[in-house]
């Protein structure tokens, strides 16, 4: 660096994660071997977002800025040889969105310092990123405490001859979860036909929409669970649990270029039948009252009308007639689970672990608190930049990407992009209004 032996930025208390409305402070540290003339020494705090329709494109096709503040630390003069420290402080706006990094766009925050030298001399620059967490309180989402429910039917046929009907129902206990919580998923299959079905598959899927001139939909299968098929003429039930891994929150409020949606997709391989359950991932868990029971079955009468969220109106079929006919209730065994370790149990939480884990705010405000009985989950501010909070350490970034098994795919304009939470609620309202 020539005359500069050191030029860097340190944040107060080495803090790396901040909240909107907080002050971010620190020091610009300079060590020179010889005297250094300068026209200005300044520091800038910037928050911005950029998106592109090309993966890992260094230049953005669209950008937006959330704030940019510049502070002059020293006017024209000379820095003598030795060590120099300049303090700074900025206030983060209250509407700034959560940090996020994905293959087609980023929401980034950084503090940058510049030593502006006289003409024909080299300017010196250094910067340090920080991460913002704008907490999503799930309790502010309407009907979040209700189950998410969907049902659809499929008619079997062979050589244009109808051989029977199959009904697929799926239900999650809530519509919103935080990392570390357990999604309780119940599936019911009425196979009133003469053919066995293929295996049943449940997936937790993330859909990130990058709103470029040609919108890009980025889909990730986060967790995948496979169950056995259903024999001809049988009525079977499948109950599974999915632990929500560290994931960026839904929506990214305050950002108009990137949107995040989550949903649970339950499907059969044969015949091809699919239902989706839109859910929210947030930072502050749903506050359930002790008097509210968790649904014990999938019967529509056991779920309040406001909690039904079908992705499409079910086909016209008599469900009572479909469920009748001497069918025998069976339990569908789980064949594989992407969260299971060698022991067959989820690697980060046992089935008996507490349902509600501490929210992110408490993790960040009490970095030295550690509950050995709790799940070791990290605070993730993006799809690829998780922050680990194990032991007594303050949350720190990791250089390893967040592993999201078992599938990753991205493309422009899928033929049928998965519905958002709001779209499903709207279709549900229309369906209810159209009923006689």
C-alpha cells in the first residue's frame, strides 16, 4: 500500500448484525510509514440492492438505494508517520430491508472509507460489510395461526376407461414458522381405484423472485421427505415433521426488487397429483394461546373456514362417497428424509425438543447466552451467508455456503410458478364466495 501500512475499518464491539433504526459506529484505522498528504478523508455508509437476469453477474440490470450517508473525517492536510484513528457513527433508516445474497441479486450494506490524495497521487480505499436484520413478526400476518390446507382429486383412467378416483389432502398445523421450529404435516390419500399409487413426496420449497425486466424465478428444494405409495382401494394417512432450517425471511419488506416465498408441496408420483401449502418464514414466532388445539386430523370440519387455503378449487366429487366403500385406514411409512442423519433422526433437533426456539432478537441481544438443550441453528440473513451463534461467540459469518439439499434449479418464466401466500388466500376467498 506504499506509505500506508494499515487502512481498515472496525465496528464497535466487533458487531456485524444490526437492526433498522440502530446506530452503527466504529473507527477508521490508519498507520503510515511516512507523511501522507490528503485532500479529504471521508467515510460513507451505503445500503443498496441490485438484480440481474444472469447468474452471478457482476453488473446489475436494475438497482435501488436505501440510504447513503457520507461523513468527512478530516479536511485538507498531512498525516504524519504513525497511527491515526477516526471515529464515525451513522443511523440506519427504519425501513431498510434485511440483507440477502442470491445468485441473481443482493441486498448489501457496507461502510467505505476513502483517502482522497492530491492530483496524480493514488487514492486509498477500504470497506467493510455489515448485515441488517429487519425482523418479521409473524403475529402481524393475518390468519397466521390457522392451518394451511389443500385438497385435490384425480381420476384414474386406462385406455380412455375410467377406473376410479384418488383424493389427496394435506394440512400443516400453522401458516408461519421460524428457523428451528417444527412443521407438523399431515397428508391423507383416498385411493378409490384399482391401481396402486407411486410414492408420496413432501418438499419445503423456497421461491425467490428477482424483478428484473424479465423476472427470474429461483426455486430451491430445502427439505424433502418421501413416503411409500398407497395400495389400490385403500385409505392411508401420512404424518411427518420438518424442521425449519436457517432461512431468510419471507417477503423482504422494504425491497421492491427481490421477493421470497415459501410453500410446502405434497405430490404423488403416479398419478401426478400436486397440492401446495403456502407458508411464511419469519423471525418472531406465532404466539399460540394454550387453549388453541393443534388439529388432530385432516377432516375439513376440524379446520376453521378462515384457515382453509386451497391452491385451486377441488374437483367436483363427493368426498364422503370417496371416503366410504370399505376402505381400510393405513399409516404410510416414511422411506427417506433429507434431514435425517445416520441415526435416522434429524441431526439438529430431536422430536422431543421444544416447539418454540428463542427468536432472533433475543439471540442477537444476548450473544453470550447459550442453552445446551436448544437446537444449534444459525441466524441466516441470506441464502448463502449464514451466521453461526454456537457457544459463547458473537454471531459471525461463515465462508461455507448454506447447504440446501437435495435439489437446486433456476430458470426464466416457469410455465406455472408456485402461488404466493397472498395469491392463495385470494383464490381461497374466490372459491368460498363462489360456493352456493
